[in-house]
């Protein structure tokens, strides 16, 4: 039933998106493809942080692994596109499993620090073998539109279709996973690890699985981004990217897949808009490109302090009183209220004062 | 043999920088049980302030003092304004807020100063020192770096151990409710702890920048290695932080000298993972069971 509902919604959205790509110009199609890439990555991250309660500041590094895998497979082995995308996701999932096994033993700040170090260290790996990874310049990724679309089909529209299609498939799969036994177990383990373990859940395995799923999404997103921008280079996968993904997840509402879409829209559209405004006011391009970075920071702090549920939480709050007045929608409204957003739990998992008593002086 | 000697001394000098960052992280961790990911960003920003002062006045020491004062003020300000609301929330909230601060400071520095690499002056000569014909592999400035961090660490230890403020700081970190009952203004002590950490971080920034250049992300790798040093020493132990910094500095110096500088960040990651796997509470910290 849930599966059917998600599939139906995805098909409707797909139709709307196809109509939209035909109406929009090439640049907007390109932006749409970019949004779709971010949706894939942010959706994976929001599932990891919001559901399983683990944080990753290294998702930019996972995207880099997916992007470089895709570029190398296309360049040297000339695999067909679906196989490349699947392989990129699988390779990144495998690296996610490695990180996840290490991460399953780490908590809060340690995990964040270790994944942050991953984000800092991995780009230097790309520089270590310039003949394979292309050094600072990176690798160019050449793809062509499939033949059945005809020779005059705009490539940006094909990219928008490809990325949006992948994003929808990812969202449907994640939505079903979140509603399944696995998703419920993640939430249980994220909310209270000890209680989950006492209830018979294998917490360590659940935490690794969350990392694997999340990394697979990031890898797919990286491969799609490489195809959309036709280049992979270490400069594209800095800490700023990792933090941008986290910003998207937090801004949309942690644990909410719809929130991942809102967050990705903001991540792509706002920087472009800000840079246009900055350019029209005569600011240098370096200043213009840094304003969005500063804005990510402000958004993270303000949202976390004032609106921990993010955009999706705010929409649900607006929608609930309306839905309550329409008898036919009541069921929907109730279902929404039990939605995720576990991270900003009102009860602290361990209060600061409890912790401080172990402090040795 | 001579090379080993050079690498060791050079590693100790760099290690003092990691030690300073680690020390500032430990100060904050002990006071508020929060890991401040913005510590590197804060150090980068105060170093830019020093850069502005130095270019306008021409005096290195004016910039040095301004940096330390700015670090003190900004550290306290950050605790009061954005950290206080998340102090008793789940750890994830504090992590996200400090990451937000980090990226905000980096973006702000980029907007104000641009993204280009700037060279930052050193306090003393950076020519290598010699004893007779033997090159030591360090410069007068490296000696100053090590001495400055050492003096700061000793002053801090003295403050905590022998003054009334230090006693109150320790009480507030040990047990806030009891300290409060005994008349300690716990909130102020937390602010002071963050301010002191800001000062140490600013010192690290101004000391490391002659060798890394100054740009908005210049402290990222220094910060993660400082974090690694703090984890090696144990997040609870100031002495461990200094020791961890020195161990890491020397180890990375050997790796860079014998295996090439490209693998240094990866080795840092490996060191962090190994320590977290084998002894997550750090080498110098009393083992404590995780609270449930």
C-alpha cells in the first residue's frame, strides 16, 4: 500500500518534471539536474543523520569516490551509463561499509571529527597519482545523449531527465526503507541505543547499514554530478561541499525526505541568485562566491537554534490546522504528525551535568 | 642520522602548534562537553585581524596582541550567543552549530579578504639554525613558536592550579550544580573557559600562518590534526593534549620526510582511526564508561 502510494506520487512528479524540462531553457534544465544530484546526496545524508542518529561530515568525500569511479569507468572501460551509475553506487557503498564499521564504535563528536578528517584527507589521495586521477585538473567526463532521442535533443534536458529519474528512484526506495522494519529500527537505535539493544536490535549492524545506504546515495549523486558538470576535480569535493549537504539536510528538516528536496533547491538556487546580485552590485566574484558559504553557516546556526524541524517541519505545522478542519484529510494529518525529525528530540539523551561528573580534574 | 635529528626537531616545533589547538579543544570539552569545530575557523579569522593590524601599523607585536585579545573576546562571545542555547541539548545540535560557525567564519573571511593566499610574517628569522656545521632543521622562529605555546600552557596550568578563578573554573567543569550551590557563577565560568580556548586557538593561528600561508581554509588541516592530537592525548587531559600534539608532530614529520608530504593527511586519518579503535579514551585520560 505504502509502496503503491510512493510509486504513484513519483510517477506524477516525473510527469510534471518532464513537462517542466520542456518548458524551461537550457540553463534552468542544468540547474534542475544539479538540484536532482543534491537531492540524491542530501536524502541519503538526512536518512543517516535524522533516522540512525549518526553524523557524517565526510559525505563530500563519498561523492568524490562515486564521481571518480564513474569518470574512470567511462574513460577507460566505456561501460554503458546505467552500469556506470550502479557501479559508482556499489563502490561507494563498499567504502561506506569500511567507514561505517569504524563509525559504529564512535559517538557524536568523535564520529564528526573522524568523518571531517576523511573529507580533508581524501582529496589529497586524488593528487597523489596524477597519471590516474588527473591531479588538480581532474578528469573530463564525456557522455552523449542516447540515440533514440534524436541528434537535435538538447543535452541539458537529457541530463535533467537522467538525474531527476535517479533522484525519484532514490527517494522512492528511501521512503520505503524508512517505512520498513529497517527504518523503524534505525529510529529506535537513533533515539535510544540502549533501549533498542535491549529490545533485541543489533545496533552496530544497523549503524553500519545506515552508513552503507547513505554512502551509496552519495556515490550515485557524485556520479550524476560528474556527468552533469562533465568534469571531476578535487576542488569540487571540499569540506564546503560536505557542509553544504549537511546544511541542506538540516534546513529541510533532519530525517525528512521532502525536506531533502527543499534543502537541495535552496543549495542550488540561492548561491546562483546571491552571485547574480553580488555581481550586479559590483562585488568581486570571489566575494560573491563566498557569501553563500557564509550564508550556509548562518542558516545552520539559526535553524538549529530556532527551527530545529527545518522547512518541512514548518510546512507540516502550517498544514496540520488546515487538515484538521477537512474531515477527509484528518488521517493524513495524523500520519504526518508521527513523522520523523528525531534529532532535535526534546529530551537530551544525556544531560551535560551527568557527563561532567566523569570529568577528572 | 642528521636527517632524523632534523625531522625530530622540526616535528616537535610543528607539534607545538597541534598541541595548542588540542589544548584549546580540551579546555572547551572539559568546560561544556562540546567539541568546538569552529576552533580552526576562529584562529583563521583572528589571524586575518592580525594581518590587517600588521599591514596598517607595520608592527608584528601590535598584531600579535590584537589577535590574542580578539581570540579571547570572540571565544567568550560565541559561547554566550550561540553555544549557551545548545549546551543541554543532544550532542548533534552542538556539532551542527559549531560546524555552522566554522563555515560562517570561512565565508566571512572570503567575503572580506578574498580567497587568495597571503603570506603572513614570522616573528623571528626563518633561516635554519646551526650548531657549528650541524644544521638543526629548525629556525629561530620555530624556537619562538615552541616557547610561546609552552609558556601559554604553563600559564594556563598555573591559572587552573593556583588561582581562585582557576579553582572556580575547575569546580564549574566538575559539577555545575554543586559549584552553583557553593556560589560559583557557572555560566560566567563557561564563558571564561571558551574565551581562554579562543585565546589559545588565536595564538596557534598566528604562530602557524607563516608556514601555511593565510587563506579562508588555511586552518582546516591544522584543525583536524589538532583534533587528532587531542584524541590521542584524551579529550579530558590538558597534559595529554600537549603530549599528543608532540607525538603527532614528530610522527607526521617522519612520514613527510621519509614517505613524501602527499601522504601526510592520510597518515593523520589513519592515526586517528587507529587511536579511536584501540584506545578511544586517549593515551593520557582516565578510562570512563560511556554514559547511557
